[in-house]
């Protein structure tokens, strides 16, 4: 896996950002002073238990929401200076969103769902159709283009959502618990697609409450607790290999047959 690590550009930065909700007499400090800097090509995970501020943080990172206090920069541009419609335009072009519950539009076909974000960027219908078909090929769903969301499986719906997130060829993909509603096997397939996109150069920011997922796929993990960044961990050289070894050991423990197979193989080698 070769990643472009040189000449890193900062794509999103949160500087001393707060998001408070006033609920009667109580102030809920959903995000309580965080600094996050995301470079182009990074695979970042935002990790934390339920209620730690992940989704609120994600909405701020994706400029779907405005902070109570602090600054958010998209490509070094302070978004608090933009009007709502300018912001929507910038967001639609720069960021693709993936949600836990897929958020597909039920009365549009798979292909129409993928075409939709391009409409707001003024791309003509023929081009939209052609791009959508290409993207559906990329996620192995070109044979489902004319299906409706309720005619495909959860894993397929999330792959449609990935294709839709790619529609405007954004620099950044934001995914909030993208495997939260999927079984383990289907979830792995979705994660592998995200990993592939990252290898192709996309910046991926994923929210998850599962530490295994964060540590396996992300280069940088922000650990949130009570709206604050508790720690930041970075993947070091070789860390990935260590993870792979651990995974293999786990698999062997779970599956004694595989262990025997390996044993036989090594016996063969010895005989030779
Ligand atoms: N719109 C809102 N109004 C009031 N409180 C909110 C709102 N959104 C989130 N919260 C509160 O902020 C805290 C963080 O929520 P959230 O960001 O959804 O956490 P997570 O995604 O980590 O589970 C929680 O205590 C939640 O109840
Ligand atoms: Mg959440």
C-alpha cells in the first residue's frame, strides 16, 4: 500500500471549537473545545463512546452545522465568513457524506440517487447519468442501477451511498458509523471500499464507536470523551503489520480447521 505522504495539504481544520445546546436550565456541552487538523490523503477516525460528541463533531467538520464558538477552515478558508448558500456550494463540491442509515431517497432509483448531488453542481443530465453509471460500476452495482432502495440489501444500499458520496469527486469523504447497520462481513466489504478510496488519494474521516475498526483502518484516531479530545493516536511504521498478525492469530483460534491446514502445509514443507 503506497500512500502519498509528501506535500501534505490541510483540508479541514477545527480551531478551539465548541458546540453547546441549551436545554432549559441545562447547558449540554456536546463539543467542548476541540482542535482537529486533517491533511489531504489522511484516513482519520473519530472514536468515542455514545454521547461523546462524535456526530456533533462530524457535523461541524462537514460544515452541516455551525459552532457556538471557534473557527472551522475548509482548505484554509474560514467558513464562518461564507453565506449559507456559498457554504452549501463549497460543501457539495468538497465533501461526500455517508451515514449509518444510508439516507437514500426511497422513490428514486439507485442510479437517480447517485445522480442527485450532481444536479446542484449544474452538471447536465446526460453527464450525470454517465458518471453515475461509472460510479455504480466502481462499487460493483451496475446491475442494480434501476432498482429502488427497498429492492436491495443493506450492504448494497451503503455501496450506493458510497457511489453517491463520490458523485462530485470530492476531496473528502465523511462517514458517520458507516457499518453501524451492517453485519460484520458486509461491514468489512464497505470498509474495504473506503480503504481503496483512501489509497486512491481521497481523505476519509470516519466516526465510529468501535475501537477495532478505528485502529485497523485509520492512520490517525481522535479519541473523544465528554466533548473533548482525550488523546490522538497515530499509526506508526509497521503497526499495520502487527495488526495483520493479530488478526491472523485470532482467526486461527476461532477456526481450528484453518490451523490444521497451516500445520499440514508446514509439515509438507518439512518433508520437502
Ligand atoms: N440537537 C441537540 N440538542 C441537544 N443536545 C444534543 C443535540 N445533539 C446532541 N446533543 C447532546 O450532545 C451530546 C453529544 O451527542 P452526539 O454528538 O450525538 O454524540 P455521539 O455521536 O458521540 O453519540 C449528547 O449528550 C447529546 O445528547
Ligand atoms: Mg452519533
